[in-house]
């Protein structure tokens, strides 16, 4: 978690839950190795912040446990970060296929901060950096969420064809 970023948000919005809408009230800007986020509140106030790297945002050693009754609520920010990033790339590039998504998730599972010029990987990493900046998650929890999305992609791909997973999330996010 990035406590400086959370403090900036709290100064402007108080203790209210902040809703980041990428492309609407929230924008990313890459400047070399730095990822800047600009967030504009409903009242028009703007916050700009440099997001930390994924490894710097991970805390603790909690494991991903998807059998808990509340796992969806606990991991929803990470799962939504991953799937909204994938869906946004699919909307811009309708020729994207599930196999590319699965390969990208393989790479992210091996190394979440992999430095590769790939639009899909970069979008997922950007969304994860934002989610990890405002909530406390461990590396095990992050990898568990990536694996959960990967299993979903493989399952929908095998049942519904080359864009089965992409078409599934298009209706969900």
C-alpha cells in the first residue's frame, strides 16, 4: 500500500471509498520508468501521484485462500483491476484472442513486474499498481488472483472458443 497516496486521497475525499474510473476520472501517464496517475474528484479537485512499483506495494505474507466465504469481497479490487485492463485492451483491439491473454497472464505470474513492451501486460500492471496502492495485499494474494483469472481464461477458452474468455468478461466488467 502507498500510504502517501492514500493520505492525499483522504485529504481530498475524506474517508469515502474512492472510485477510480480509468479513462474518465483517472488517467495514467508513463514518463520513462515512472507511472503517474491523475485522479479528478467529483468536485473537480485533481490529485497527481507517482505510483510505486508492484514489489514495493506488496506487504506481508498472507496466502490466497479462495475457499473463504468472503474471498470475493477481499480480492475483488485485484480481480477487477486485472479484468478491466484486459477488457479495455479487447475493446481497443477486437482481434485479441484468449491465447494472448493466457500467455500474458503466464508472464505476469512468473514476474508481476516484468518489464516488457506489451500493451496488455502494461495495462494489467498499471491497474494492479493502482489497486495495490490503496489496499494491503501480499505477493501470494496477488499471484493467487492472477492464477484465478488465468484459470477462468483457460476454462472459457476451452469451452467457448478463441475469444470465449474475452467475450465473457466483456459482459461482466
